[in-house]
């Protein structure tokens, strides 16, 4: 193998290694907070980032929005991902959130699901998946 071929091979190996998430950092990702919140709490948090939204487990019968907050530490910025899946009372997938990438090593992320004309009455479970693996859940009705 020539010097040029060897350098190209080393460069390619280095690029591949750099693109892979670190198993050490992925293992250190912790989710100390994951729960449902109201749209009002979501709006307050987004506008001020002062007090964390309070957990809400029982929503009004005519609700069209159910939010969540995710607190995390130890993420690999711009590499660690998560998504939320909502299940109905029978265990069937009701709504699926898109895969999102965590921007910071630690922080909070809030979002909400819309459903029109309104969420049907009943019990639901939100499951959190981080880097493709189950990482938490919360229940509400």
C-alpha cells in the first residue's frame, strides 16, 4: 500500500469513527424528569423559561393538546436522539412524535401533541425512547 492510499484509509477510518456516537456518552445519558403537562404550562415555559411546568395527569374531557417535559443530562449534543410514542388504554399506538436530536449536554425539552376534535376519554401512556431504547413513561387520562 502506498503512502497516499494509507493516508486515505486512515482518513476514512477517522471519519467513520467520528460519526459514530460514543458508547460511553450514550450510557451516561440520564432522564431524571419526564411527565405530561398542559398546553398552558407549555406556553408559559416557552415564553419565560422560569419555573418548570407542573405535572398534569388528568386532562379535561374536551382537551385537544397534551404536552410533556423531558429533563436530561449526559447527552451527546447533536447526536443523542429521542422520540415519544403515545398509546391508548388498549396498548395500541395512538400518536407518534418525530425523532428529535438533543442540542445540549443537559437541559429540558417541552412539546405537545395536538388531536382534533379532541382526545377521546380514557387512559393513555406516553413512552419515551432515547437513542432508540425505552427510557421512561408517564400515564394520564
